[in-house]
């Protein structure tokens, strides 16, 4: 009796999106481009008092790079694992998802260790003890065993280490959601919306250590992740006519302008609308206005940057695209470099020129990591074995 689970039934609503969207020859480079840009923006935003961070979308609307990162992560997860499940069965697809979750967890723990060690080293050897509280690692000094244990359980997180645990949890629960989405994508999206509404109403969240909840509430942020998966499995094609509507485009532009006025006005102390958005646009529970702002931006971007845009093949776009394709390594590098950048600005100079240098230098290092990982993956590790096989092959006529 075989233990392999049956392959998902094929229907016109699920087969075509999977076959079309997961074909390597038809990979949408726009996803890689914007995920790479999101990684750069997260790096810039995580450097305190960095004027260069004013180039990121965080300062001009309700959503920011985190929304882009989570949505595209859901899209690419469905892009990859739906095809695996369709070809190899649910059990094999789930096993591959579990392996990916383990890779993400190991990456987070390694980043956690190096990040906390770097903060502790600077705080102790350079006399900047305030960094322990500023970056939320004081617990590792005061209660190392308990705090480290909570860190391994993803309940304790230093400052800026919130995104990867969210990604781990979302991927860990993705297999059953993906199974449902391959059969009934709209039902899966409706279920995600239901969980989102209930979580916001009842205040559901994962517990954090030593108190409170997760900064990125998985019960609410799962909706954006699921929306990305839904788009990958045919949702984007089904919504294409709606996105092309002039009325939808006009409404999207109007809402983006409105969000710009409110956000910039608030930062300049000029907006009288900020109080009504203190709760609606908060980040932890993914306020509805964040989702609407992200969707409005997506409508505009899809119109301005078509899939066959020639700029995607340009050398100028190449660094961001590569960073999007090697997102995990680039993200971890960017988080660590954000602390290094903060240390440089605080220890030596916080002049604008230094901020620009730190920002550009960090992006260049992130790009170098992405290029190295891309190159290293192209190495044919089987070539020595192939060479041995050729040497042992008997010659004709011998």
C-alpha cells in the first residue's frame, strides 16, 4: 500500500494557473525586482535617523516594504510548491515545504546569534550600553537561558528581527492552505479573510516574551500572504480586467494621493486627519487601509510596468532583480548591516554624506551577496562525478 497521497484533482480553474504561472520560462521578473527593492528599503528603514530612508515608500503612504515582501513571498511560495504538489502529490509537496521552513528557521537562528552578539560586543567594548535596551537584547544579559529558550521558540526577538519569524509561521501553515487553494482558490481566500476579521475583532495574536504579542501578527498578516498565493494560482489573471478598468485606476491614484497627503502631512505636523488613522493604519494588525493602499499601488505598478517591460532586461534593474531572487540571504545580510550602519553613524559621524555612504555601501554588499549566491548555485557539483564516469567508460574498439 503506497503512502503517497493522491495528486490534486485537475480542473480548468486550477490547472491552467499552475501550469502557466509556475513555468520557469515565464517567471515574472517584476516580482524579483520589487522584492529586491523591498529588501533594500527594509535595510534603509532599519537604520535609525537615516535621511536616505526618505526614498522608501514608508514615508509616503500607509503600506511599506514589509507589505510588498509578504505578498510576494506568498506569490512565490504558491508559484513553486503548487506545481510540486501537482506533479509529485501532496505528501511530497508538504515535505518540501517543511524542508523550506527548516531552512528559514536555521537562517533566523544564525542571524539571531550574530546580530545579538554584535550588539552585545559593541555595547560592552565601546561603552554603548544603551544599545542593549534599544535593540531589545538586555534580556540575554539578565536572563540568558530563559531568553535564549524563548528566542528558539520565536517568542523573543531583538529589534528588527520580526519579519523572518512571521515568514516561518506562514510557511509552516501553508501546506493545508495550498491544498485548499489548488481545489477552491476563492474559498481559501475567503477563509483567510475570515481569520483576519476575527483576529482583529477578538485581538488574537501570538504571545511574545517577556510580554505582549508579535509585532507582525500572523493571524492578520496571513491575509496578505494568502492574497499573494491566490494571485499566483490564477487570481491575478481573473482580476486582470478589473485592474485594467479606468475607474479602478482613477480610484487607486486618488487613494494613493490621499495616503500621501495624510502621511506626509502628519510627519510635517500639518495633517488634521492623522487621529483617524492612528488605529486604522497601524502595522501590527495589518489595518485595512494598509491593504487598500498596497492594492492601489499594485494596480498602478501593473499599468506602468507591464510584464514584458524592456527595463527588466536592463543592467540597471539587474542588481535589484538578483537581490529579489536571492531574497533570504539578502534579507539576513541587510538586517545585520542595518546595525553595522547604525553603529558607524553613532560612533563616527552622522553627517548626510556618511549616511549616503553607509546606505549605498550596504546595498552594494547585499547585491554582492546575491551575485555570489547566484554564481555559486550555477556550479556543477556533479562535474567531478561525471568526469570519473567518463574516465571509467570503456573506449570503443578496445
